[in-house]
């Protein structure tokens, strides 16, 4: 089968050996994988390179970088040497600008995190984030990230349509975690939608982790999502 790269499978397993085994199990049912911070000390960069160079997969490195501008720029410059596809940074404009400087001359797409899909208004209150509905804050942060040069944003599927409505979103990517097939457990996600709904609402890519890697048959779980996307 030809896999649709709108589906990004999150390899949220402890180390590169388990990640490679999972990718081999999923096989041709996915062509795009996310490697996150949790695997960084477990060989995540090595796995990213192996999947990219030896297996022809696309790679989304989900590091959510956040630091002073010079540090972010240097970190991104180093990561950009690995010929990967997507990299996340926090959506603060100065962080985005620094990341774009670090990625200059490379094909690496810088994606800005708006508000994590595991958070709700109570979480934002606890973090002293300004008042307002989450959807409005996400749209505002997305617009500022685009203005700062972000190639795309990370947001929940519930905000995809609002972001796509922004004039600044033209030609930019919207990538949505917090995607759950019908009947799947929510886990720690609070702002979710089904794969088909996320795409209909403007997402370019959906990120799915536990509903695939915790499934008894991960390849079949990925195929079911591919079929849902194909039937849109």
C-alpha cells in the first residue's frame, strides 16, 4: 500500500530499539514518524537518522525547544544538519525567529507550539497565563508565530479551523496532535477530534501515538486511520 503522509505516527516508546521494532511492525502503513523528547536519551536522534536514511521515512523531531534566542538558534543549527523534516519550538515569537535563523539554508520546517493539547483553562490559570478562551489564545499565538516566520504550528484539532481562517496561515502547515479514532481512550489529551474531522477542519497532518502503538496490532490500527483519510 502507499501510505498517506498526512498521518504521523508518534513513536512514544522508551528507546530506539523499541521504536525501530514498532516502525518495522507498522511497515508500509506509515511513512512519517514523530520522535519526541522522551526518547532523546534513548537513541532518538540515531533512530531518526536510521528511519530517514535507511528506510526512506519522513521524520518529525518533537523537541519543543525553549530558551534564550542564541541557544535556540545554535540548537536548531545543529539539528538541521540531520536532514530531518519537522522540528518543534515553543511559539514565542523570539524563539521562532531564532529557530528560523538556525535552520537557514536547510529544508527543516520549524513548527511553533501554540498551547499543548493536554492543557485546559485550569492548567493555564495555574501557570499564570492571561485570561481568555483557549481557542482564542491559540489563534492569537498562531498568528504571532506565523508573523515571526514559522513554517507551521502545532495546535489541537479543535483549533485547526480557527487557525486556517487566519490570512497568515496561507501556505503554512497545521499539525494536530490530540487525534483519537472513534472509541479510542483520550489518555492525557483534553482537546481532541477524530482523524477525519481534524483534516476537514484544516489540519495538514495528524499525529497519532497510543491508539497505534498500544494496539494489539499496530499496523492494522495505522491502516484503519489511513482508510479513514482515504475516504474523506
